[in-house]
């Protein structure tokens, strides 16, 4: 059950249908806070993905930490690719190393979104951030990551190449 703007929605479909009819321009700051509370509390992937996409449309950069927290929630593992993708439309420059971790620890849908974000920001990071990212990637490349279902190890190699400046067009085939 969801409550938004004083209305009670018995299920996620009713809530989704209502949100689909709302114009993003009509979403107030109070609405954003109400939706953020729903986003944080819900265990329903349909609802959390819908809200993350809405936050991206609203250019709600201030909600990036909440979306990242949801991505890190073990409950979302394997179902968080759309959350990562939603972040590509928001300012995530301060969270570059988080996306490197996504490349190393999450499933292919999340990796794909993270690679897109890394590609966007890799020219803006400091040399210290680049060194830290490469250290993470090198260490994870050595580990046996086959225990992660639906994991694409090639993203680690592609990310290393990108950050070392030795990338070629092959990693684009993964995107």
C-alpha cells in the first residue's frame, strides 16, 4: 500500500498508473520528499525503478545518495540495473569510485549502467581518484568473481583500459 498526496493506493499498479498521469513539472519539493520516503521504504522493484526514473527526469541530483543507498541494499542485488541507469541522467561526479565498485561486484545490467557513467566522468576525475579506481580494478581482476551470477568480467578489463588511456573501441560492444 502506498500513500501519496493524501491518496491511498492499494497496490503498485494503481500507484504506477497514478504517477504515469502526473506531469513532472507538477511535482513539488514536498512531493519529492513524499516520493523519496516511498522509494526508501519499498521492497517492490517496479516502484523503486519507476521512482528512480522519475527522480532522473526531475533532475533531482540531491537524491543521488538515496538512489546509491538503494543500489547498495542487498535486497536489490540482481534487480538494480535500472537504478544505476537512472543515475546516468544525474550528477554523479562525486561518486566515481562507487561506480568502479559496481563494475567489480554487481550483475551485468548494473555494470552496463556503471560503465556508461564511468565513461562520462573519467576525464573529470583527479589523478588520486584514477589511481584509487585502478587499484580497486586490479585487485578485483585478480579475484575469482565467477561466484557472482550474471557477471561480466570483461567490464573490469574495459574499465582498466579506459582509465589507463589504452582503451579501444572493443568495450563499446558491451554497451
